[in-house]
C-alpha cells in the first residue's frame, strides 16, 4: 500500500496545501467575520444575483447557489466569462469575485456591470479589481492573501451566500455556515494526513490512482462534482471530467461501453440524501450499468444534515482525494504550469 502518512504528504506538498485544505472550517468562520467587516448595507435587487468569477471563485458561487437552490426567491446565476447576460441591469446585483484581483475575465465583467448600471459587490485580496471598486464606492469583501486561489473556496462560498442574503435573493445561512464549519473541522481530523491510513479520502485516492475520473452528481451534488473535477485537474495534474444527472443519462452513458478500449476510467457518483427519488434511482442504475465498462466505480455519500453541510463535506473529501492523488503521483499539488504558460501567452497578445 502506497504511503499517505504526514511525512509522505509533506515530502511532496512543498507549500503545505494539505494545511490549507484542512483549514476549511477556519476559512468558513473567518469569511463570515470578513463579510461583517465590509459593513454592506441591504441592497434591493429584484432582478437577482450574478456571481462573476473564474476558477475557485466561480466554483464557490456554484456551491453557494446549490446550497440555497430550493430557497431562492429570485434568480442566482454564475457567469464565468467576459460579459454578463443581456438581462443584467440596474435591478441586478453583480458580485465580482477574484482572489487575485487581476482575473481579466472578472475585470471585464465588472466593467460590463458598470456599463449596464448594475449594482456591484467585490470579493478579493486586492489588485486592480479592488482599486476599481474603491474608486467607484463599491463595497469590498476582503479576502486573506497567501493561498492558492482554489484553496480559498470557503471564502468564495460565504461571500456568495452573504451577497444572496444581503440583496434578498435567499435567506441568510449564517447558522448553517457555522454548523458546516464544525462538521468540516471533524472531517478534516478524520480524513487528513494525520488520520488513519485507511480513512475514506486516502482509500478513495488509492482506488482512483491510475484512472481518469468522471465525477457525477444530481442536483446540488452536481456542483460538488464539478469542484472534484477541477481539483483533480489542478492539484493532481490529471485529466478529469464532471457531469450531472439526469442529463448524463441522455448522452454520456452511450460513451461508457468504449471506456475499456480507451484507457482506465473511474466513474464516481456523489450522492445526496435529498436527491429527487428518480435521480436517486438513476444514480443506482447508471452506477450498476457503468460497472461493466469502468475500471473503478464509486458511490460517495456526503455527511451532514443541511444541504450546505453535505456540500462542504463533499468539497473537503474531494479536495483531500485530489491532494492524495498528487502525492501518489509524486507531483507537487502547487504546480499549475499549463495555466501559467497560458496566462503568459495571453499577456503577450
């Protein structure tokens, strides 16, 4: 059995990404305080909320939207592009979220919001986005510096949740955030490097080693599946894909019979105890069907009572699985050379 002890993790994880992942509970609690420090006045946004961001910031918005989906009073959408939807305007609140404050797509979305007369909030560590916001008198939710942007997902989730509450799109989930933080603290101890060598995160990483993971979820769990895909891409440096039920039942399933001839694939299904009964049945049937073609099939159950708790548990588990996959490969999870080279090429144009 490949070692995933604290020493084995530290030998590969030069910037201690494991600690940042394990501190998700700290991030969630600190994020609540940081939103309070921004002293954001209530905002009237009958047109709904747009979360504009890329990478971990966009994922945070997706997870937040998934957590409040059944309680939304108005639309809440995520835009991970340069421009806002055509319906955005003065009755819309746009939360521009960029950890670095220099994400070009988010800066463009901010300018688009200005042009459309949309109301704005910003969540960032600083940079050009903070400068534009402060010059315009737009409230800024301050994020702490020193993280990889993807490790600040707890801050992105809370910023989006609080933006939804401040503009009446969804009720405040502060109590649920506190409960989710308490759960994350427990699970980090159980699943982290100091945990048992056969804990759920380590065992799952070993089973997925050497495969291309295809992660799926229904309803809110689809947002968690996308987070898993992104973390396997960035932390482990591996191809991975995400999809959602029931949509995958109408296309993706047709491709699975060819999997055996193309490589080693793993089908990972993220469950949710509140899933629509037909989606729960579809998950069961597709998982059984895929077993004939995938090298590995896994069903992953979340922990927690509320939707937010369950999503946070899935996020933490997926983050740790991706970290352990990196360790098993001997790859430093901080390395994102293809992104860096792409940014450099874009800067020259």
